[in-house]
């Protein structure tokens, strides 16, 4: 089965007319007949019922058409994109991130990078913590923005620190704790807490959350899948969130109070040592100059 057979079948399924399909595809009617017969023989399926008066799809043909129409569309788009890529771009750079602080300055980083390396095609993907690490480990990502501890156990990895982040409490402005200059773990014992799902956060975050739960055994706990969901939960007055300061949302209704703990997070950019693309060093250099510590 090849693309010409699929094109003939999909067009014929829509026109139900061999002559019109031949005109649409700029081929002869016998060629259309040959393509359809060959396709049916290869699949060992009757796709069309043909009489002197009309052509109609069999139930199997209708099912095959519904699936093949989408595949043919995606195939044609892929071909166009590949041709476009071959004329304009010389290499590809895939980047993974979680959509936190990077989003604020990533557009400027990309703009500078594109001006300097216009021949490089950029592929961006937002992925949660575990998906990002898995895709990076399988070399689906060339670069990822990540916390240091999350990539330390990976082999043949380089890491460049961009900044060190501390932990904070985020709450509504009218919360009683919002008036404090800093918050101790014991201050949280009577508060409802919003923590990140331990299965979806870096080791550093999971370790801090475990300590919080140890020192605050009476505190009700809500778990969130993502900082954006956490933001919604805070605004909904479900509790206080504990998170690294670089993922905190900028919101006039929220107070961000430092925590009195020593734990911190080294945040940066990681790449594969064996990847020799010179553009990787260029992207890292641009990121270090433009991805500054969040204020």
C-alpha cells in the first residue's frame, strides 16, 4: 500500500465517480481503476461496490476512508513541512520545559537565538517533571530547563546553573500569616496546605514537603499536579502553598513570604555531553545572559 493508492481511494470515496477522480488527480481513468483494484487485492477487502449506474462504499470502505482521510492529510502536511525544512533549516534543536519561570524570559531568549542562528529549527514542548526527564533521557530533547538534582543521576549530562531558588509560602493577602516577614515550619501547623504531587515534583521539593508534613501533622493537605493548578487553589482560598520562589505567580491578590529553612534549589539548563551541535553552547550562553533570577 502506497500514498498514490490512498490518494485515489480517498478522492474516489468523496466523488464516487472514477472519471471525476481521474480529473482531480490528473491521471487516466484506467489508472484510477488499477490503483483501487491493487489496493483491494493487497488488503483483501472489498472497499467499493461498482455498478454501471453508481459507485458506493462498502461498510469496510467507509471505515477505511474515515481513517485514511486523516492519515493522508497528516502525511501531506508532513511532506510540506519536510520540504520547507530542507530549504530553510540546517539543524533542529528540541527544548523541554515545565512552563514556569522560563516562560517569562524564554521569548526573549528565543528571539536572540533566532537572530544569531536563523538556520536552526526550534521545537518546544511543555512537559511535567517526570515526562521531561524521560524524554530527555531518551534523547527526544536536546536541552531541558531543570533543577540540578533531577539530572545528577543521568549519565553523560552537562548542567549549567542559572540561579539558586529558595522556598516561600504563597497565600491570599488577607491571610493572617501574610503579615509575617518570614514563616517557620511550626507556623504552618494549623493552616491548610497546598503541596505538589510527590510523584510529579523534583526530589528537592518532595524532601521539603516531607519535612513540612512531619512538623505539621495536624495541617490539612491538598495536593496539586502543577503550579498553575496551585495558583487556582490558592485563589480559591483552599490553603497556603509551599513552593520554590521561581514558580510563584505574579498576582496582586497574593502574598509571597520567605520560609525560614535552609533548603534551596539549583535551577539551570542541561544537555547531552555527546551532542556536538555548536548551537547548544550558543543557546546555553544566551540563556545564562538573559534568564536571570526571578524577582
